[in-house]
C-alpha cells in the first residue's frame, strides 16, 4: 500500500509540466523500471519504498551549505568542525534559545517603549507640579511684608506674626 506521504513525495518530485507522473525520473530515483512505477501507482508499493521516502525526507540535503554534515550511529549531528556535534536535545535547546531570545527582544522593546512613555509623562507632570509649588511659594514670598524692596526687613518678624494671629 502506498502511504499518502509517498504519493505526495512522488507527485511533488516527479511530475511533468502537464501534471502527470514522470515515471522515467521516478524509476531512475528508485532504481526500478517505469513499469514498476506504474504498477506501484495503480496497486500500491512495497513497504521499503514508504520507508525509503520517510528516511529520504529526514536526510541531510546534498547541497553546498550542508557539505560535511552527517549523523552518527547514536543520532548526533556531526559537523565539519572538529569536536563539534549536537544531540537532538542540544539542537532543540538552540532552537528554543533563539525563539525565546527573539520573543524576549521584542517584548523588551515593547516594554521599554511603554516605560519611556510613562516615565516621560509622569516625570513631566511631577516637574510641572514642583514648578507650580515653587512659583506659588515665590509669589507668596514676594508679596510678604517681611521682604522689603531694599532687601531689608520692613517690619520685624515678631510684629508680623502677632498681626497674622
């Protein structure tokens, strides 16, 4: 029986421009005849074909970027660099680190913008309040009978206090 994964693999890799299966290319890939490919397509393929497709899809691509990479017998990804290999768990941790770092970076940027806007508004409001208090205090001090235009006391502080009571 041909699994859906195998059928999809054949359709995505061995089709002609008109949408039909290119049995010649498929036969060359699986090292069988075109008649065998036609037979598989109509009646189903052996289990080894399904397994081969599954392994092929999980294999390292034969491209320049992946040159020198391979898997060891214990499942580690071997790199072209000496003493540099990864287990599945280590690769997963690298993936999670990259994901979480990206999320952290985005979240940090958003929080930073929010804090900056809050800080700016709150600080500006607090500074305005302090300036209003200072201006009010200076205005009251300027109108006070204690301070004379010549920077001398116009009246004694004791008399001013007695009057205000």
